C-alpha cells in the first residue's frame, strides 16, 4: 500500500504554548493582586479599574480561557495531528483560531476592568465578544472535525473523543447561556430572569468546569501520560466507560450550585444525585491515569514531567471526590458561600489543570525544539514550589471556610446569634487570607522559574516547524463488522451527533420543566419591576461586580433569616431580575433583605468609606460613584430592552421614565440633605442607594398589606 | 402561597425518573459491550499514543498492524 508523505504543523503548537505561559503569568498575577486586596483593600490603588469586583472576573477569565484555554489548544493541536496521522485540516483556520482567541482575550482584558460585564460567572464578557467567541469556537470545531475527516488512522483514540465532546458541549453551553438582549454596544440584559437565569447560568458554569477544564484535560492525560511514561494506558476498556459515563452524568449536576436556593426542590435533588454518581467515572479516569504508571513508579522520582502529572491526576481525584461531597445538602449548607469553595476550585485549578499543563509543557518544548530540558533541577524546584503553594493556599482556605460558616450559624444560650455582626466573622479569617496569598506567591514563583527554563530550553535547541511523517491513506473500502463502538470510532460525524445527544438530554430534562412553569406560575402580586432609577442603580451594582462578594439569596435557615432580618428568598421575588444576582460567595454579607435595613445616609457614608460605618471592613471605598453621573439618555433603551424580555413596563413608559427617575432621585437627595449631605440627583451613588433600598422589600409590602 | 408554584406542573417527578432510566439503560449496554470487546482492537487502540512520529519511521511499522476490523 502506498505511503503518503505529510508534515505536522508544530508552529501552531508553539504559538499556543507561548500564549499559555504569558497568560498564565498575567492571570496568576491578577489572582495574587485580588488575594492581597482581601487583606489590603488599598491595593486597588483607589481606582475603579483595579478594584476587586471588576478584576476578580478578569482573574477567572484569564486563568480559565487564556491560560488553560491556550494550553488546551496547544495540547490538542499537537496530539490530534499525530493520533490521526494528518496535518491540521487548514493552516488558515489554525491561525484564525489562534489570533482570534488572543483578540478575545485582549477584549476581555480591556472590557472587564472598565466594568463592562454581564455579571454571569465565567460568562461575564459582553455580547459582541460573545459573538466573537462563538465564531472562533466554530473555526476551531471545523478545523478539528476537518482533520478527523481527512485522517489516515481509521479509529479515533479516546483522547479525540474527549476533544469532540469539549467542542460540542462548550458550543451548546456558550450559545444557550449567552442569550441576551443588547441595550448598547457593551451592555445587555440576560434573556432569562431570576430562577431560570440562575439555572441556565449554573448549568453553564458547572459544565464549563466539566467541558473546558476537565474533558479536554482528560483527553490530554490519555495522550501525554502514556507518552511520558512510555507505556499504554492502564485499561482502554475503562477509558470507554469513563468517557461515556462522564459526559452523560456531568451535564446533570449543575443544580448542585443552587442547593437551598429558590430553585425547585426536585431540580436540587437531581443535581445532588447525579453529582454523587459522578464519583464513579471521575475516579475511574483518575485510577486509569495513575495505574498507567504501574511498574514505572521509579521513573516518577526522576522525571519532572511524570511528577507533575502524578500530582495533577491526584488533585483531579481529590477535587472530584470533594465536589460530590459538597453537593450533599447538609455539607453544602456549611460550605456554600464560603472560602471552602475557593479552596476546592483551586485544588482543581492549580493542581489538576496547572500541573497537567506544566507537565505537558516540560514534555512538549524539548520535543519540538529537538533538545533536552535546560535544567531538570529548576523543574524540580518548580514542582516543589507549586506543590507547597497549593497546600499553603488550600489549607487556610478550608479553615477559613469552616470557621466562618460555623460562626455564621452559631447561636448563644439565649437563642440569639453569637456573632450578629457579619464583620466579626470576616476579621477572624483575615490571617487566613494572608497565608493564602503566600501560597499563591509560591505557586507563581514556580511558574516564573518554568518560564525561564522553557525559554532557555528553546534557545539551546532548534525549532522544527514542520515534522515529516508517512502513513498510508485511509482505504475507501467499506468495512463491515466489528463491535458497535468500534464502528462508531470510525464514524466521526455520527460519533459527534451521539455526544451531542448525550449532553443535550441532561440539559433539556433539567431546564424544560422550569421553563414550562413560567407560564403557569402566578407571580407574587406585590413584586413590581424596578423603577428607572433602581435600574440604573442595579446596572452600577453589576458594573462594580458587587455580586462577586455579596449574595442576594437568603437560604431557609434560621441562622440566615435571623441575620438578614426577614424571610428567606422566594422564587417569585426574582421574576424581573435580568440577570439574576444571587452570587456565589459571601465575602461580605448577603444583601437580599438590605432594603430598608439602613438609612440613606448610612449607605452614602458606607460607600464613600466603608470603615467609617463598619470599622475593620475589607470592602474598598467607591469614591468615583460620588463624582460620576448616570446617563438618563439610556433609560428608555433599558426599559425597552427589558420589555422585550418580558418585564411588564407599560407602553410609552420609556418616554416619561426620566421624570419618574428624577422624582425618586430628588426624594433621596432631600433625605440626605436632612442629614447634612449634599449631592446632585444624577450622581451614581443616588441610583445605587435607590437600588439597595429596594432590595427584597417587595414581599414586605405584601405582608404589610395582609396585616391591614 | 408561593411555595406551591412548582407543584402546579403535573407529574413533575416523571422528569428525573425518565432521566435516571435513560442513563441506567445506556450504562448497562455500555458495560456489556465493553466486556465483549475484541482484544486485538483494544491493543491496537491503546498503542496509538506510543507511535513514534519522528520522520515517520515507526508510523510505517505501525500502519502494517492496523488492517483489522
């Protein structure tokens, strides 16, 4: 049979690898900065663009989509060509993919500090960038499927299945979660409201972890770990079961992010059950990875690549046991909204993704530059700094999470809250925040050492942009027989459709009932749409990323209804919330019942200098809200957009909305004046106060009416 | 009053039951298949990442072994 000569494209792998290292450094540096701000708020330099609420999304986006994303593409482009014995389908598409992705990252790095955000976690980027992501992702998909179609290897290795699942699922997740109605060029409102928005967001958020941080890396594990250990994967049969059960189960588990919230109970239980089931495929994968090293453990002592990979797979095992445990309702009651979750995601992020990437880079760079690693010793130092860094990061965060949660829930003998002031529970854990930053610094130092090591390695070798290979073309003859799965492996398009079906079933079963219900539920009569001024205030709340530290979800626990002075949050209260702002972390107290809890001047002083009303507070001051003004010219557009997505503003209301806005603003400024505080009606702080005073008050109106 | 919202949809419980059934059946089928799988095929698949691609030497050797079902 005639052999075909072809060349592998190493240059695209090199590009993505360089971007990985650069954005790893930037993303972790931003992480270090926000970690430090939690005990040294002044580190925001007093300007909006570097304040926690705005750059926390920058950190998460940078490490997920820039660092891990670029690494995934580097790993995929290298391994896919070789596993399929084919060059990438189109060089043009490869480079459109590369530069397009970097442009998206650049757009994120500009817009997020400017406060242009949708507020939905890991999906903060505004609508034009969402469209760009969709296009570039499709380019990646075409390039990948194209390569699969022109392959010279009949069967697709398990790594390729994981890549296919990644492409298909991330596309579905991104499109569904990004339904939004544009208001201006960089402002949009989520198509969904309240409970539905929360469900869609956490179906997305959870599966972004699954299909952006997990499945592509399992694919990489199945390629690079055998490669580095020079022995086949422990059990290929296990990998088949691992793949199908993982992608099938993962998609269902999203609601575990919403336990004890206003999400319907059956959906919460569904999330819990499937989360527990996830232990099986996750650990199947982990064991398959670790057992690949059976009989080669002596090499783990010497080879830094294997060291990193062993810790990565172990971290994966720990994080995927912890995740299901956190999905059990009574564990979740303690851990949710606390730093425990921060510890959990960093074991996954720093351990699994980070170490897998480092191992891969230490293997790839010498290989592609045709040389040996410049310094094995430096790589070992990196390994130990990284490992220590993870421990010094995670342990204080676990402690902080449990300590704070127990303090929140603690009652004294008289039946009152032991720590009624939220701030007491914060100052208690500030030392842990300091230790966490040290852990992060250790990890970061390791990354810098790696960067130097890799640059030196590249310098001492010579880069092979094109690698020649030979293989026979795939025969066109029709092959019949074989088991059904091996038949599937020969049919990539069919396989892709099956993957799509597997992941769509979960999403549909989760979401359809909740969506059908919308038309059936009577809304709470007293819950009204936001006033124009409150809308402006809410958009400021979103712009400043207040939801990064404050939840708006009082869970049905006595410790919470006591602390937050009111009823627990009800589904019907959020029907006009486009987007929902439940939050996922309480660095500060919950705000759902903050309306009416303090007077206007308290809010005024608190936003100007939080420590003036709350001594010891780690919240940064927001002086710019007092100088900048809202733009009443946007009011009509906001109202029209919200009406389109179902908020019942009367026809023509947008024409008179600004009268209403000024009237409400004046009532606030006059109230402030009575306390000797002067501010113009259009100052941003006035709008924000209006929004905060409205929060959670609608059902108070109802109970007052019922009492009459 | 509002806690009954979601109970108004009839037979909401059928959804999770359907989902569990679908998964269970699929998983059993998958397990049976994996147990019956052909050994030669497995060996061919698990060797794939180990093929040396340097200048195509080993890919020639490997390609001789791949003409099976």
